[in-house]
C-alpha cells in the first residue's frame, strides 16, 4: 500500500535489488487473519500446501497477523524434547510389538515426518493418532495425502494397509493407560476417510471399550455416512470433528468434490451426534476473504441452529490462494475480518468453544 497515494502497487525492486513476495507459516494453535500479498506471474507453478500468512516488519522484527486460539502446548515445538526421546521410544515400541503394523507406521510418521501427533504418541501424552483408511469418498483440492493428476506435492504418504481391530485397540489402549487426559483419534493426515472403513473402526472401538471406559475416542471425519456414524456412537465413540471449508453447500461441494454423499449427509451426521449427546467440533478451514464473508457468517450461524455443534477448531486452510479462489468461482463479497467473525459468533453463542485441538472430555 503506497502511503503517498493509498493505492496498492507491486514492488519489483528496492534500493536497486530484486525483491520477491514473502509469507509466514503460523505454528499449530494459531489462526491466520490475512493472507500474504503477491502478484502471480503467467508461468508461476501451483504453490505447495501451506497457509501463506501475511508477513511484515515491525520495530522488534518480523510480524504476522493472527491469533492463538488454543492455549494447550500440545504441538508447540519447544514442548518437544531435544534429545530424540520419542525416536528412541518409537524404535523400542516397534521391537516390543513386532506384529503391530500400525505402530510401525506411526514410528515412520514420528521419525521421518516429525509428525507432532505421532511424536506425542511415543512420548505417551495428549492425543494419539489412529490412521486406518487407505481410500476416501471425496477428492479435496487441498488433500495432503493424495494428489492425482496435479503438480501439487503431497506432504506425507497415505497409509497403504488397513490395520486390524486388534492392532488399533493395542495402540489405543496403550495410550489411554499411560497418558494424562488421553485422546485417541481416527482420521489423520496420512489416510483417507475413516468412515469408508467403519466396520473395522466399530470392532476396534468395541475392543477398547470392553477393556476401559477411560480416555476420549474421537473421529476426525467428513461425516459423510450418518448411519455408519450412528453405529460407531453405539459402539462407544465419544466425539467427532467434522471438516468443513464452508457452511455453504455450493462452496463445500466445490472444494470437497464428494462422491456418493452430499452436504446434507454431513448435516445429518451432526444431528445424529447431537441426538446421541456426543461432542461435535467443526474443523473449520479458515481462508481470509471467504470464511469471513457475510454470507459465510450467516451460513455457519444457520448450521449451528440446525446441529448445535459444541466447538469450532479454527484451522488454516493449506492451499495456493489462487487455486482455491478459482475453484470456488465467482467474485467474492467484502470480508468482515476473521477476528470480527470470531467475536460475532461468540456474541450469539457464548457457550460455543473455540480451539485448535480435539479436547479430552474427561478433564
């Protein structure tokens, strides 16, 4: 923004040197308020799957714009040991459980990808991941584990086998027994949609609940199969986190590209959870300029009236901004600002929880 004119202009050089656009990538538990500014050249590639937050320079150094929405240090980098304790634990656990393929898979996630969820599992704390599904019934534009026919690199490998209920239960029970306020979650970045494998999940949940009533069993899901979800609740599932890029059906469909299910199936699943008195979070893919449109505020308000979800997890959408806006189609309306949307929803629904992580329901 040129302070002399008040207009936007593109800077190619500064004091004789070539300059480029720059952005920041916010740490987990933080929500972006503004995207980085940039101008796309005709030959530019599609950007990798990051959230490109605005970056500036202040009196004390680099600054960005956003807010911490969850105080829990679950994935703070300085909350992880520097001595490789989790890697040592992962190697030992693989040796102690040579027949459990899921433990071996999670050790790879921990050691190779430095996945915070896998690292926490091998440190015996917080939330343990339970990836199970090799396939999905949606073709999300920003899928982080499978990109077919695009130039977008995947950020991690999708699991290539379906664990047995016994393998799943062994991981979950071990975590519940040793962690404080433990959460175990189906539906991870290294898999497809877990509901496509719901019968295996149901058997695993039943095995867990035969042994213990402790811990929170959670499902991160697109909530595409209401009847399957009802069976999982009956087996002992405690909570779900439903992924939404938008509460507007047309924008949801453009991004998720669902196969054999509709947005109304998602709504019905949330209603089922409410009838079963289960905890429901919305995994809200925040994209400044879309999430904070007046029409979106109205839509998420209507969704809350219909389903009475308990929490919004304000998570940044990792995607090339141009790719996303092109996929949504049409001109966007004037945004209200992410912070204003957060404030307005709290005004309407004071008991609605905000956060970033799946909460333990036994605190």
